[in-house]
């Protein structure tokens, strides 16, 4: 999804990922947490959303990954 060239492509990719996860019985809590953190909150993290000349790294995603990790570590306890 991070290589999406446009917002519409990004949204379509998300729908496919979500359907795939549902078919593989990924926990609904994870899908909803991912959607809340990466799709609803800041959907402009894909490459197509970067300004011309802007570095295209995923370093800003690391804080989002931490939020998900912390959420699921709390749920397990």
C-alpha cells in the first residue's frame, strides 16, 4: 500500500488487504486498529501523497507501528 501512486489506488489497495485479512481470519480487533491508525487517521502516508522532492521513507510510520504494538500488548495482558 505504501507504493500507491494516488489516493484512489490507496483506498482500493486497502479494500483488497482488508478482504484478504478477513479471508485469513485475522482478528477483527487488529483490522479495526490498523484502519483507525493508518487508514482513517492519516491516509496520506503512501508514496503518491509525497510532495515532489520529498524523501520517500517510511520512518514516520514507525510511531504508528509502536501504537499498534502497544495496543495489542495491552490487550494480551
